[in-house]
C-alpha cells in the first residue's frame, strides 16, 4: 500500500506499507504531526533565496476554459507572524480563511556544472533547445536542496515560481519544457498546461526521515524510527 504520494513527474523516495495496517496508520499520524522530515532536490532556472520561504496559497478560481488550475502563492501580510521553526505547532499558529500556509527551507543553491548534467539538460545549457519554437537560451541552471515543512499540492513548484525561480521542466508554473520529443507546437509552449507522462521535471524526493526524537514515548518503537530513506542520483545528473 502506498502511504503517501508525489506530484506528477516527481521522482524519488516513496513509502509503502506491506499489507497496510499498523504501519500505514503510524506513518499517516507522523505525517499529520510533521514528524517526517522530507528533503527534495530540484533544478531551477534562476537562483532562489537561501533560507525560509513562506506564502499563503489557494487554488486558482475556475475560469471555464481548458487551462489547468494552478496553486497561487501570496506573500505574507504585515500582520502575519513568521514561522517559529516548530513544525508541529504550525497549523495551530497560522490560519486565514480560504488559504493555507506554505513553508519550506532552501538549504543549498549551487550552479549546475554542464559536465555533471544529463544530455537533455546540458543541451539547454549550451543555449540550444530541442524545440525550434523556443528562443530562450539557458546558460545557468541551479541545483537546489529543499526541506519541506508543510506538504501542500505543488508547493515547491509554486513557491519557487513565486520567487522567480521556476523549475526546469515545469511548464505549468512558467518553467521551460523538457517534454520527451519536444513540444508539438508553439501554442503549447506558451500556454500553462498540466504535466503528463511525457514530461520530465527536475524535482526529486531525495530523502525521508521519520524523526525519532519527536515520537511520543507512549508509541511502541518501530524499525523505521530514526531511519533515513534516500533516493539515488537524480535523473538530470550524468
């Protein structure tokens, strides 16, 4: 049984519970109380700021057209308190009708060296694109590491886009296409669209740790307590 999920086109660590049951319930409770530490890697087209990013989010209103609904990000208001660092107290601390709080921490931002990039990524660093409909040249891409504090839909993708650093491959939030075989036409390039199985997104669930120090002493121990589950090398690296 899959006990959590990743966004479409995101690679990396996924937790399964054999037969469901006790571990699935335990893991869901750990997620609810933010006792699971999740680290992501990604590649952005501009460097995001290091440190904590905080926004309010809500899903775009329906327009009646075919454009998919994105998750909008809004800056904190002057009266909003900043996150204190206590993950478990976050939900109780922040509330705003119709919105949810998004918090993540950018812990590393490095320029991605061309020699380290997979061919489909290195190609863009030369200034060429697999699709003739794009004129933008890519010379600088940035590999980032992110600690996800809240776990909202599209959170990293939408928050990075909100600070001007869309993820490579994320055409829904303003990133450039890494679609297998290129885009069909120029119009497809210019319109935000949902990702599908032919898209490649530079976003990986890199590691997941069930935080042993935060588990209630009344909860029976489990072999996964305190363990870190790590993904391998991300697909965008050679």
